[in-house]
C-alpha cells in the first residue's frame, strides 16, 4: 500500500510539473480581457471536470470578484440540471452546452472547458459552435489532447492521461486563475 501511495504521489508531482506556466499566464490574460471588456465567461465540463467548472465559477464569481472594481460575468453551464436534462431528452446529450451557448453567448465572449480526453462530443460541439460565432475558446486537456486541442484558441495541456491526476491539475490551474486576481494588485486596475 505504501509503495502504491508513494508511486501515486510521484506521478502526481510529474503531472503538476507539466503545468505550463506560460499557458496559465495567457489564461489569466484572457480572463483579464474578458473582465475589462465586460464579456461573459462560460465554463463547463463533464463528470469531475463539471465539478471543477462549478468550483472555478464560484471562486471567480465570488472570491475574485470581491477584490475587483467590477465583477466577473461568469456562468457554469453544467449547473442547470433541468435545462441539461431537457436538452438531452428532447434533442441529444451532445447538444447540452451548445444549445445553452446559443441562448447567451455573443461574439467576443469567452468559453472555458475542461476535459481529460479532449474528445467529449458535447464539449467539442460547443467549441465548434463557439468558433463559428467568434467566441474565444480556452480548453484544459490531458495528454491525449483530442479534438478540443485543435479547436481551442488557447490550450493548457497536462502531460498525463490519468483522469484523477489531470483533474487535480486542472483544479490547481483554476485556483491560479482566480487567485491571480485576488493577490496581484496590478490585475485589479
């Protein structure tokens, strides 16, 4: 057991070490632009990535916004279960995020999605629609990258295929994206 735990921790450290600082800095820049231009930010994922999206939106919408002169306009599209189930039931589950974006997103807005595989059909479909509408696409993915890597205007890759490790790194990145605005005075101007 101890050997397995030590190996897990070692592999987690490798995944953390693969977080590209320059890409995270560019993500902070994209959020800063969206904030400055009063653009809407849409965040979503599936499974553990959906939980990370909800957590991130809470931190950015409350914690980060509390430090700013104006609030972030941020929304998690995976938090409205009645809407998701209606779309999934009446249309198709692959439509659940795209159809919500159709109601809200405008040219210049920012879509952020997280996916270990980078190939979830509902995320890919949303990104394809966003690109057609001139909505910026930021994707956090695992080592397989997937179709989201091809569609993203901005990509953050964790060099692991292990779901738990990648999701842990994505959440760490989400915290960096939020805490930059909480802790760096120059971002609050």
